[in-house]
């Protein structure tokens, strides 16, 4: 395996699991949101405020196309699957892993993660965030090679389970 892409909703554990996977497979770890923030020179939250979601999605698509060429474990942003072009790109990759988490779990994580302000979740109601997740669920499933239910697993167990399935 030369590269692996993690998809899933905000707070699903893509960064934590991604770092562990990168260690396990001796690959670099790339956080797409960090790459985007570095490119745009501001936080994603500020970019959303200044230019809106459509401009962010355009940038996100460019970065995904570029990162897919890299040999690395790549953690994507939760909205990566909202564009048809991205879903087509993801389907062309042999190792796309959907980290599935129960809404109660990711809602709790989003709330406790005060270091990251997420424009589509941080100040929204639980119901709105849950609806956003539900509107994306089929897209995650259709874009992934493997889906792992992470609810009762530690990040280390997720890595073991993945190793078994890939
Ligand atoms: C988003 C998820 C965020 C980030 C942006 C939009 C989304 O990434 O890309 O705030 O639409 O779900 P994380 O999933 O890493 O929080």
C-alpha cells in the first residue's frame, strides 16, 4: 500500500487514526485541512467568512487532486464527499477508508475540540449537525473501499481492524 485516504464526518477521528496508521505503515501523515490553511494563509473558518463555502470547496478539490498523487496517509475534511468530482476521484483510489462514528460520539468531540472552529458545526445545533451528517452518509459509503465502525474501538483497535480488512 502506497497511500491511504481517510474520509468521514467532523470529529470521526480521522487525524488521530491517520497519525497511527502513518506510523504503522511507515508513511508520512498529511492533514488536508492543514495543507489548505497553509495555502490560503488563514484558518478555514476565516476563509468561510470571507469567501464562502463554494470557494472553500473549490480549493479543497484542487488540494485533493494534488494530494492523491502523494505516497502518504491523508486525512480529508469532512465535506470532501459533497462534490461529485471528489467522489469520482476518491473512487479511483484503491484505499479509501470511511471512519464511521455515531452522531453522539462526533457531536461530543466537536464540542470538546475548542481549538478548532468548524464553520459548519461549532455554532450549530446538534440537530443541524446530525442532519448534515445524514445528508452525507451515502456519499461516504459510496466513496469508500472500506467502512469501519469506530464507536467501540480505540484508535489502536481501528488500525488493527483496518490492517485485517485491507
Ligand atoms: C468540514 C470539515 C472540516 C473542514 C471544514 C469543513 C465539513 O474538516 O474541512 O470546516 O464540511 O465537514 P474536519 O472534518 O477535519 O473537521
